[in-house]
């Protein structure tokens, strides 16, 4: 028998058509909130669900004994209670490569915007053209150092793009052997080096018990006063009160954020008051191209489980506190061109 597949948020046509061609019944959800999904689960008892943005709790999962698989439409899955799924025999899948390029491009966009002081320029240039042109800080990326924390599908892509900008790239990821990092980067195992040596620190780690609140005031004080923090990963990695004080008081030069703790943003969030902070509404993976890929891969995952196949992208239970780590390092074969080389 084909399945009922709940879509709390719409997916793109490729994924929807794949499910329809396989004979499944699609249930379009009544709303985006967790309580909406809970109501749909209780009423329709679907065997599968593809979820984009709604937090999925244990209550939602345990409300439907027919549920067999949940697919996260994208790379991040911290809003899904994976343990509750596995406790109840529900397979969990995701689409980790669907939006990797789009998020990497967003990280580079934020790096570029911070380097050119875009917010201040935008507020200044119409009223005071010469101040904007001659007196507001602007920096070149060539020759600067980018420190990447987390060098998976997204971090690796950021590294390659930064190398094309002739940046020096330091990468930290204790769960990855040095041979698997992109060519041209320096693999470092000392997290302090990322914060003390980098002109830009870019976060690409999941929100885990190990990484939660990893960027606090102690870490921010390690950074250069001319350095920027970039976060296109998860808001839980950064203590926002500490980041606000660090940006306000000149401890660091600023921050470019595509992920914050509360989404949608609280209008009272003090970070919104700072000219040296740029915040996007978590749109790094939301390009048209990425959405098409994620929708297709998500629907493909549902069909793989339906057919009894080994799914391509399962979400595994990982205890990051005890997971194997690596200490080997790697240096780049050659340094990128510096700021005085042409």
C-alpha cells in the first residue's frame, strides 16, 4: 500500500511529483507551527513526513504509531528530536549536500559585506559621499586569514572559495582526518589558533553538547579587534549577549549572521541596533536551486525507505563527547598570493 506523506511546508515540484508518481498520497499541512504538525499527525496518521522549518518534538513523534520516516529538507536537523524518532522506530533522513553550495556562498557574501562595511556605507553615502568613499573602513580579503570551524560539506566549500580569493585558510574539525580536508588549507587541531590568528572566523558546526555556546566572551576576547565572526550554522553556537557586548565595545570588529537563537528574530534583540552586525533571516540554504535539490532528495529518501532500501542520507546518533577525534595536521602546498603580490 502506498503511504500518506505529510508536508508541513510545501516542497518543490520535483519532489512532489516523485511522491505522486510512486502512488503516495500527499497531505499538505495546516500550518508551520509544531502544534499544527501535531494536529495533522493525530488526524491523518501519515507514514512519512518531509519537514523544512518546524521543530519536531517527541510529542509529535509519539502521537502517530504509523510513522515510519521523517526527512529533514536540508542539512541541519537540530530542530528534530532524533533520539525520540529512534526510540520509536522512526527512521530519520536529511539532505546534507542539497544546499551546501548555497550556504557556502552566503558565508562568503557575509565575509565580503563585513570587509566593505556595507551597513555603514549604505547609511552614509547619500548624505556624505566623500565620508563614505574616503573615511569609512574598507578591507581587502586577499592576504587575510579565514578560520573555519567545522569542515564538512559546507565548510569545505567555503574553504575552496576563500582560497580563490587568495585568503589563507585555517580549518578546525577534530572529527575529520587531515587527508580529507581540501587541498590548500592548513589543518589545525588547536581551536585557540582559529580565534587568535584569523581575520574572519566562520562557523560551520552542528549545534551539539560539545559546540553549544562555544563562542562566548572568552573566545571573542581571543580574537583580533579587527576580526569578524561569521555564523551561517546554528544560533546555539554563540552566546548572543556576549557577542552583542563584543561588537558594541570594539572587542571584535563585527559579525555577519545567518543564524541566531530565536527565529523569527525578536525585534528587541539588541544585535539589531548595531551597525557592525548584519543579520539574515536564515536564508543561506534557501536559493531556488537548493530548494529544488533538497525537495527531490527528500522525496527520494521517503521512497527509499518505502521500498526497503538502505537510505542514502540517514541521520545517525552520534555522541560527540566520545566520538573518535584526530590529531594529524596538514599544511598547504603553497600560500595564496599576499596583499602585495600582483
